[in-house]
């Protein structure tokens, strides 16, 4: 018997396995507004946005946001991009799971902003659960027309969380 939860999981799995074109994702991406300063773990740290690519910036995200960046990977034949991160401190990482915050991915070369698509029966393609330590979480960003390709440099913005210089694998 297929329950409602199982049908959501099956729908999400089929979405990620197939090649879907999401024409509304890029158009709606510009309508997202960053959240207020209340989501930042510390008032002084919300303005710092180090470039990613070294142990120093990795240490910044571990100490300030309680996460370790796994990376950005194309999924669904490149029609979507998955941002993955490991939670190290669930209290600090809680700001990334805030349901009211609209995350987006920016292609640094073109300035294109990609949003997290929302599916009718599944909802947003991001996890908005209570974070647990030593678990990997993800957000899926629509990439209509494969605008962002492997090797591109991207930025991720989730409220006051901002990371530049991630390279799509």
C-alpha cells in the first residue's frame, strides 16, 4: 500500500531521476528577498562572505554556521543543481533550515539567479527539518536550459548565509 509519505518520496525520486525543464524557476528567482538579520548566528558575522576554496573559509563556515560544505553537483541530467552540506552544530545551522527564507544560487559569470523549485505535491525541493549533527542535507536549485554547467563558479545565498566561489562538479 502506498501512503502519502511514500508517494511524495516516489515523486521526488522520479523528479530527480528524470530530465525536467522548469521554465518558472529562473523567472521566479528574482522575486526572492533575503531574510532579516534575525537568522544570522552572530550579528557581526552576517556581513562576512569569504570566497570558498581553502581551509580558512572552510573553518569560517564550521565555526560560524556549524556546517561543512560538501559541494554543488548537477542532478537530473543537469536540469537541476544539488547543494549539499554536512551539519556539524545543529544550533548554528538552524538558520539554513528556516522555512520563510528563500534560498537562491547565483552563477558568478552571468549573474543568473536560480531558485529552489516548488512541486505541487512535494513542496520546495529543500529540507526544512530539524537539523541533526553529522548528517548531510541538500537543496535542489532549478537549472532550466542547463544555464549553469560543470566547472562554473556559483554563490549560494540563504538569508544572511552567503558563500561565494563554489565550483559545480
